[in-house]
């Protein structure tokens, strides 16, 4: 097995048809043509990815309503279209909607500091008022719950 940290831009640092299996979790960008290039005929790509509008209740609490294009940017059908355009056959595509419950404001701060793309430029000082509002919500309701979306895609390079 080979594990390589990639700079998230093509080309992938591998020869054509190098792998019978490529696995990726939470890619920022999927370079479908590169995946197809490095897979051997009959090879498989499996990936678990963040789906559309994931944890957007938190995003919209801090940033306000988001447009439909932003909400659907990571739709599984976009992945299907990208895989098929690169000549891969989508063998499986499934989605799941889960719940993430924040039980204290510290967990929200930790989350937003780790998942920096959710609320760009997040700092406690800059968002103190909204943090206070969310804290009051958590105190009143017992948690702040958001919907987390994920999808799994399995694609195969034809023989």
C-alpha cells in the first residue's frame, strides 16, 4: 500500500495504470481524469465525501442564508457526472443524512477552528455576538443540531 499526501492539483505523482484501488476520504477537489489515468483497467476508486449543505445550519447561523449554488456545490450527482465524464463507471453512489449536535459553545468554537472553510475568517472576537446567541439557544434547547451529509462513491475503470 502507498499513501501519498497530494498538493490538490494535477498531475498525480504516479504513472498511468499504477493502481487497482484508489481510496480517498473527504477530498477537497476530485481530479477525475487523473484518477482514471492512474487506475488500471478494472481498477476501483472508492471515496467518502462531504455532501451538499453539510452542517449548513451552523454556517447560516453565522453567515446568513446561502445561495442554492453554494448549498448544492458538493452534490453526489456532480461526482457521478465527473466520474462518468472521465470514463469511469459508477458502481455505487449512496448518500446519508446524519445529525451533529453541539451541546456547548466550546464544541462549536473548536469545530469552527478546525473546519475553517465553514465560516471563513472565524474568530471568537469577530463572532462573539452570534456565539452568545448560539450559547443561549443551546442553554434553552439543550443542543444546537445540524444536518451532516456524506456520500460514498465507488467507480470502476472499464477493462
